[in-house]
């Protein structure tokens, strides 16, 4: 028999909105979910001395720009295959798709091989997100957790990613979570939305 088609929930929201934190919560509570952060995949690839894309990725990250989709979607596919071999069926694809190019690239490379359930969308103000990211900057080691890069990430998010969220909203595929509350409160709201997704 054919293995079940993987199910995918895209996870979007501004830089520091809490995507990673809540994806971790989901996977702890529900082990059939696998968390694949596009940003983490890119940072791992950037750190791999064998990679030919390391320098390019690093400069995009620092500038808050969106890496060419050929690179990103290849890493996502590889990560999904690895987790499917471990029995995972459902995937939180965190921080992707960030622009139209990402959407098209996903369609071309993955297309019908996965069922996209929708977008889990974390909403928070720039003031709050900036505060969180600056708070994290002392310990994160991320090349983009400095005020200059953070502001660039906000601009890219507004110009390129918000239109993608709007596009999915028109298709009634967006499950919005208020990301402004405490981690615990956002978690409880996330659970409610996840039940709607899985209904
Ligand atoms: N925190 C979390 N929730 C909180 C809450 N409710 N109250 C108070 N504090 C809260 O959280 C960020 C910080 O806030 C943490 O310190 C956390 O404890 C605290 P986190 O859960 O990490 O938020 P997240 O939304 O995941 O923030 P992140 O910084 O990861 O968001 P980005 O979207 O900026 O980062 P990402 O890794 O997705 O992408 C980085 C870069 O990679 C992009 O800018 C881009 O250059 C590149 N990229 C691509 O090119 N293509 C892709 O497809 C993906 C990424
Ligand atoms: Mg993250």
C-alpha cells in the first residue's frame, strides 16, 4: 500500500511573532507533527563547510532578504523525507512560504505530493516583536538579531510575506492566532486553532 500523503501546515508571522516557540509546543504535545523551520534549515546549510551556498545564504540572512527558493525548497524536501522515514505524517513548515517565488517553487517541486492544510498565522505588533528579538539577541548567536537586520526583516515581511498571507486569507486557508499574549496564553489559543485545522 502507498504511504499516506504528508500533510503540511505552513506557519507564518513576523520575525519574533512566536512561530518557533509554538511549533515546539505542538510537537511536544502531538508527536505525529514534525517541526521543520525553513530558517533553521538555511542556518544549518550555511554552517555546513561542504555547502556551496553557505556564503550566499549568510548574506541573505543578514540583509533580511528571502533566499532563492531552489535552495530553500530542496532543504525542506530533504528534511521532510528524513522525518517521514521516522514515521512522521504531519509537517509544520515554519517561516515558509515568504513570497510569491516561494509559493511557486513549492508548487513546482512538491505540488501534489503533499496536502497543504492551511496557514497557522501568528499576529503581533512590530514593537513587541522588536522587544523579543532584542531580548534574544544576547544569546541567540543569530547574525540577524541586531537592530539593523531586525528592521530589514520587518520591511521584507511587510512587503513580501504579508501579501502571501492575504492571498491565503482570500482562499479561507488562514488560522490566525493572537501572538501578543504570554507564551502560555498563545499556546492555548494555538491549540484551539490546531483543532480547527485538524477538524
Ligand atoms: N517569545 C516567543 N513567544 C513569546 C511570547 N508570547 N511572549 C514573550 N516572548 C515570546 O520567539 C522569538 C523570541 O521571543 C524568543 O526569545 C522567544 O522566547 C520569545 P520565536 O518563537 O523564536 O519566534 P519566531 O517567530 O520563530 O522568530 P524568528 O526570529 O525565528 O522569525 P523569523 O521569521 O525572522 O526567522 P526565520 O528563522 O524564519 O527566518 C530567518 C531568515 O531566514 C529570514 O529573514 C530570511 O532571510 C531567511 N529565510 C528565507 O530566506 N526563506 C525562508 O523560507 C525562511 C527563512
Ligand atoms: Mg523561528
